[in-house]
C-alpha cells in the first residue's frame, strides 16, 4: 500500500497552506504549461489520478467535460474535495493507485499532478491507464523531475570562491526509494530516470507528444526571484502522451 503521508496531521496542516492549495491551479507555477498539453475537454470522459482537493476535476467540468472521476488515497484530501464541489458529474473515490484496476476503453483524458513519483508499481498503473483510454486518448501528467529526486541527500552546494550554486547528483542511475524531510521526516518518494518514464509510456502503447522540464519565464522570475533555483535544476517534469 502507498504511504499515505497526506493524512498525517502535521504534514496536512502545512501542506494546505501551499499556494497550490489556497489558490488552486493558478497557484501551481507549472499549470500554464501543463494546461497547454491538454486536449479539448468538451464532452470528455476524464480520470484524475491523485485528485487531491479536486482542483483539476472541477476545471475539467468547467471546460465542458461530461464526467470526471477523481481518485485519491487521502481521506482528508477527498473530504476537502467533496466540500468544495457541488456537481453530480464529478465522482470522488478513495483508492490506492498502487493496485488500481481500470475499465477498458473508458476515458478520453487521464490526468495526474505530482503523484506518479510516489508509486512503486507505476509500470502497472501506466499499463492500466493505457487500457482504460480510448484510441487517441491523452495522458497528461506531472511528476518531480528525476534530477530533483535523484540525490540520496538533496543539497544545493555553494562554491565559496565564486558563489556559484550547484545541485549535487550522486545516484541518478540508482532508481528506488528516496526518503525526504518535507514538513515532516520520513516522506518516501520513488526516483526513476527520465529514460524509465519515457520507456514506460512507449512500452504501454503511448506516443510521446509533449515533454517539458519546467522553468520559469523571465517575467515570472522578476515576480518570484526565489524561482531562480529552477535554472540550476528543474523541480517538475511535464509529459503528454497519446494512446495509438
């Protein structure tokens, strides 16, 4: 079973203060580029994997989706999603993505935001996703970038002579669990290489259509100077793929 860190009290109380929770999709810096990867949603059957507070599920409906199924492991996230939603065409469901089974040829669009890097059995989920998409259906997802997840001990190194900053990579090719402190200790994530993500898609009948290593624009950097760290190493990898 997946680690359900989001239902731990201290973690959750800090997590809900993030901009991407208080402001929704507009509070997620990568959203503009992720949105551009989406196909037409009018009349679409949509699956939202790791739906959280349901921000994308509600967005899909606002764009004309016929039906949205949002799945998450966290009861606290789903409670918030339900409290923020009054739409019978959105159904929220508690389930573990590690062992999720999906119906065949059901969905036009499958979306997932910052969830895949938690999953041990991601190959199984990608195969299930492919099975559940109609021909020509689209998978759009974001995950933590492999350069961000790779270090065994994340560390931004500063050269004492030049002041130049560097992100220390010590185990890129060693895939597997990385344990982090994020609000609380012991948060487990799964590191995979870029090649592994791409080959999972290709091996499951997908054609890669979009690939973005997110970086802020010059205008965004002026407004958010702290985002300059993204020029050293990217936090987000955004991928779009179509089922052939």
